[in-house]
């Protein structure tokens, strides 16, 4: 089934703490709130603008950030739901917690708040294609970036079997390599930079998560229908015991 605009959402992860661009970025103004995108926009605002291309209304966008940054993020994402984590637990718990506000049948994308993507129309087309695939089949879709050089600061995706034009299975995810390994991967043409962008159905995500991290997957039972201001306090008892984990 092809998803309609009403059952597609976007989750923006905006919980960074401002360490990479210090002293320009700070805890109160981390990278995603710096005006580094085209037109003088912050990276978060540019991400929100891209998200609006694939949803029906701003309220279909959820922003997950720290409690301290909720007000600043809300200014950059008018009309979005802005939730605050009670404490940092890395990306997998953040995604699982934020997914509590989506309906069980929702297909949603996960976007980091600090990417710079200039061709927004092409990105939206690829995102729509990914959402259609994830709504139809129980798959986890991720986006890879064709590497331009041997970079040791990024994780990599090893491409598996081709399924369709520009669509492959993932053979393996690789952590940040040393220089010789990165050069070998670049020369092979089989590796992509890991973008950290994902698309999946809510139920497919929790099913996969339960196989590796059942404690985090238990957040799938946390369905939040209250106000955004109270989200962090309601989440705290479930969130605090969890360990840091990436998907």
C-alpha cells in the first residue's frame, strides 16, 4: 500500500550539545541552531523545511531535543511537536521514545537536525520513494551517501545485493575506519557514508529493535497522548534506566 500523507511522519533528532563547533556553538546554541544552511537558515530550520515536503502538515513533524532546547527548537519549527528528553540516552532510545506519539500504523522518517542538503526536491523524491517501500514491506530503509574521499570520521554502509535502481540491501554497517581501510573502501566502490537517515513503519522498527534491545523496545508500550510540556517528566521513569545505544 502506498502511504497517504496522513500516515507519514518525520522525526527530527535535535539533541546535540554544541561540542563540535565550540566556541561558536555552545550548550545553549549547538550546531543545529547555527545559521549554516542556505539562505541564512539554521540547520534545524532547513531540516524542518525538508520534512514539510513529505508530510501533510507541520504537526506531523516531531522534534526530539533536550528539555533545555525545547523553546529554541520550537521557534525554528513552528507547528511541529517538540519533545524534551529527560536525559541523553543516544539515538535508539530517543527514536523509541519519540515514536510514542505516532500512531502504530505510521511510516516515519528519522532525520538528524544537522545535515546540509541543497537539492531539497531530489531529497523529497527519494524520501517519498522510501516511505512507499517501508509502508508496503516490513523493511528498514536507510540512506547512504556516495563518498567523495576516504574519510575516517564517518561510519560506512557496505552495499549488498541490488534490488532496484539505487536500492540495495545492506550487507553490513561499519564503524569509523582507519585511513588505509577508508581508502580501500573508497576504491572498492561498494561502500557509502552512513547518513543516519532512516525510514520505517513504527511497528517494523519496534519489531527489529526488540530482537537486539528488548529493554529499549519496551518503550513501544509507552503511548503518549498528553501535552508536549509534560512529555519529559512522564518519560523519565522509563528512560533513566536505559543505556546509551544507537540503532
